[in-house]
C-alpha cells in the first residue's frame, strides 16, 4: 500500500510541470550558506517563559536598564504606539466559525441560531489559550504589560487579536479590524506606530502595504466583488488616511506569501530563526527538531493554506487567489518547499540562531517557530529592530 502511494506520488510529480506562481517568482531564494550572516541570541534568558503580574519587578536590574534604553531610543524616533499581533491559530477563532456567522452579511445563515448563544466562547477560548500555550508563538496580556513597563516611556502597547485562520479571508477580516485600531489611536504627524507580527500576522502587514498603495482597487474587490465591506467609500477613506501615517513594520518568523508594496515613509524588518540552509529535500528529523531553525517558516509557503469550513468562505478564497496568489494547493506547496529559504521582496532580513534545536525543546519552541515571542528574548529582539528600523536607515 505504501509502495503504491509512493509510485503514484512520483508519477504525479513527473506529469506536472513546475507551477507558474507569481509570489514565488517575486521572492528571493537564499541559496548559499556564505550569504547567511547569523546573529546569536543570548543563551541565558533574563525572564522566564511564563510571565506573571510581577515579572517586570522581578526582572534583573541590568535588563531593566537596557529596556529603558530601548524605550528612550523608540521615543526619540517618535514611536508612540506598539501593536503586537499573534500568528495563525493563536487567535480566538482559529477555525473561522464565528467570524463567518457574525459577519455583517451572514446574519441570516442557518448557523445563526446554533452559534449565537455561544458567542462569548471566543473570549473564553482566548483566556484558555493564553493559559495553555503561554508565550509560545503568542502574546499574552502579561507580555504586553511587561513590555510597556520595561520601556519606561510614553509608549502605549496594544495586543491585537484577529481570527487567525490559515487562509486569505481570515487574514483580510483581521486586517479590516486592524485598520480600525490604527486609525482609532489618533496618531499625530510627528508620531510613529510600530507593528510587530508573529508568523502569518506578517501577511496582514503585506496586504496592508498593497491596499494603502491602491485603495480604490481594493475597495472594489473587498466591497463589490467579495461583499466584505458595509461602506466601501468609508473604507477607502480609511486606507487613504493610512498613507499619512508613519508605520514601522516588523515580522517575526513570517513566511513570504504576499508581495510587499511599501510606501517610502514606512520601514520594514524581518527576524528569522535560522542557523543553516536546508538542502533541496530537507531532513524530516531536522524539521521536527528545528535543526535548521524555523521549520514552520519552511513549510508555510504558497499553497499551504487550509480549507475554510464554510462553502462561502472557500469561494471567496478562490477569488482572493487572483489577488494574493494561490492559497491552497498541494503542488504549489511542495514546489515552494523545494526552493529553499525564501526571502521577502522588501525589508531587511536578520538571521538569528535562537539556540532552540533539539527534540527536548519541541514543545518550548514549537518547531523553532514559537521561540520569537519568548519573554526572555524581548530585549534582544527589540535591539535588532531598533537597529534595522532606525539606526541603519539614519
């Protein structure tokens, strides 16, 4: 049975030609180890993996002084707000059930009477999720509080929650609410907003960069074609307002999926957990033990989306394929894995060895993908971002 499955797989692989995938063509491929300049995270972390309300007060004095220096640097650059976004499946609706049911144009679905009494379960799930996984690929309220206290500056830290489904539509739904949050901050012309996204939250930023450059085009797609907007004219006004803001974007382990179209006054950096370049056919054991680094980054290329639970959402995702590239395709996914480490078309990349390899650290780093949000790496990550976003540009 296994032999037959292997034969069918290689026959299918031989019959199919390499797919023409625009996002893959636009991406840079890191092919040689010589081009991999690796930074090393500290081996001894100053804060524990799980934080509590006293984490800042219990932190070492050296760490506090260093964080205050980061806060002073950010404040000197005009940063007034920091928004933290979790990645895929770390939100309050990972299966995208509630988002579909309570969307404005879905109130009359047959699921309304079933799910409506349980709408409060989203908040309960969020609380349970924070207790179970903690800061493994997730930003807990304690993480946000410790960061705001540690900076010791007039910088507000916000934790943004989005549905976190692994497909186009879930990200667009989250992006629409993210735009409302950014505009609600009433940012002044001299102030900046720093957005930090883990995993596929980086796709929200990439889609935001595209929408800000072509507001009328995307308002037509989201409003007229997809029916996701109650007032397309108002949404276009919001997108045009974003162009007047100074945004700094940082992705932590975000795989390249959507193409970036950054305005000139926006900045972008990428933090990637890699210590070596994998071969064309990665070793499965090293993928499971984070031997190369961030294994999820390697597996989350074009075609790696999951199915939406509702037929309506699957139809909308197929329409969005023409905008953002193929979302769900086994062939495109396998082709993207074989192309090696892919880079974003814009922004500066920082390759970091977080020292998380090994089978014993699987649940601590989740295939090397959940290590970015470890509280003990807060200072280290912010030092890199300040360098990449501000000092290098200056």
